[in-house]
C-alpha cells in the first residue's frame, strides 16, 4: 500500500485559529491475476427494500440487479437475499450458486412484491446473521452485504450513531457493508453510516438502470480487492482540533484520528481530507503531525496480521499574521480539499433538508458556506 500526505499550506497564525487541510492519499497494491490464479469465493447478501415506495421501476431494477448477481456468481460462491418492509423476510438463505441454487434464487426473486414500511436495520442484521452463519465454512471467502433502499428507516433501529457502531462491529468481524441509495428521498444519514463504518461504499442511483450498474461494480471490486480494512491514521499534537471531511467512517481511537476506507481494489486510489485548526503558539515553533496507513492483505486470509506503511512526517509552523498573506495554498491539494468539503456540505444539507431544518441550512450557508467560498 502506498501513502502520501501534504498540507494545503504549512504556515499558521501564532495567535491561533488558523484552518489548514491535510490530504492523505493511499493507493492499493496492483496485482494482475495470472491464468492459473485461483478466484476467491464470494459470500454475498443482497438486502432489498420492498416497501411501497419501491413499487414500479425501482423494484424492477433491483430485481434485475439481483438476477444479474445470480448469473454472475459461480458454484463456489454463496448468495443470500433478504427483503424488508415493515417486517423482514429471508427470501433466500445462504445458497451455493450451482445450477439448482441459481434456479431457486431466480424463482424466489420473482415472488417478491412491494408492501409496507421500512425496517432497514432488521433486513441488514438478518443478512449479517446469515453471512456469519456460513462464514466459518468459507474461510477464504470475501463477505459483503449490499443494501438497496429508496427511503428512510421508520421501524427497527433508526439512530445513525447506533447503526454506525453495529457496522463497525461487523466490519471487524470481516463482514463489510455497501449501500445503494435509490432516487431522491433515501435517508443519507442512515445508509451513509452503514457504508462508511461498514468498510464499503455508498452509491447513488438516480435512475433504475444505475442500480444494475453499481451492483455489478460492487462484485467486480470484491474480486479485485488487494487491500482490506484500510485505515488512515493521523497523530496530532495537543491543542489541535481535527475533523474528517471525507465520506469515510471516522473515529478517535486511543488518541489517534482514524478514517476507515474499507476494501480497495487493485491500484485504486482514495483520498482522505482532514481539517486541522491550530492553537496558539510561539513564533518559529512547529507542530508535528504523523500520518500512516494500516491494512490487511486479503491473500493472507482471516489470520493475516495488519500491515503498516512507513509514517509520513509533517509539520505546521507558527508565523505572524501578515506573513500568511504571502503564502498561496498548493493548488492540487486545494482542489482535493474543495471536493471533499463540498461533498461534506452537500450530505449535511441533504440530511437537514430531510428533517425540515431549513434554518440550520441557512446558518450553514452563512458560516461554513462563506468559508468554503
């Protein structure tokens, strides 16, 4: 795994209160499977929202995506299908995808119809239990839940913080979660934390045909994974305030700032942007920072130890306020910061909009929006 890191600019005001942005980029190992390479088995669970709002084209596209998964998987792979509305149904228990298993899966999918409300957590946890039940029989498999929904959870566990904690526990057990938000009205706050803290990806499918595309891409990424449970870890001095702007699971652990990037396919690169607010300090003094990345090699199996990159050492230097006016930000780093910051603002606004908290959106535009511009 390769790691690079840089600040947008390194001088900070000695009087305190300077905002700086650290961009860390990781690139997964590149591996090209040879003709004799053994394909890793997949243990996949599709969790399908069949609440009333999915009726018509969205549910038909979800069915098509699920059928595409059935046709793509091999006999050594296992598939689980869970449907949720106000209740939860295990449509297809973990089933190996030999000929008879595929036939059964397609028949079960055809029987699904829209109804009821949205018990998202119940469907997700039922899928997790099903995958965990066969994980011991598939020691070399990759385990992934793919959740498809167009709405907001109205039953079961709905609090994002609780969902995030449960997603982290599943990720630590080797079961990763990705989510596909369909249309314009899904709850960003709820499914975003599942993907961020579950080590997967959050996809947006505005149109039904995109559902098929993103589910296919998930399968392809699973097969091309060369780094699992990737984390970017930042160590900062006392008195510094740190916030992660990127859409990854973020926690403070043992005094470190940890962003979880999940699984990464061969040669893929991802950036993590940290916002850093400096304290007061003496002119000429420095604030040291250390960034490293940690990951697991999927070829080492479940027993493989975590590996670490060499740390990248960085520093901010205290200067007089007038000196700052002569230092321009690094344009490449600045562009990465702007992209992550804009995405962060959009997600926060989408969540506030769903809550009807329009006054808080206005406050956000007047404060952070002004700084963003």
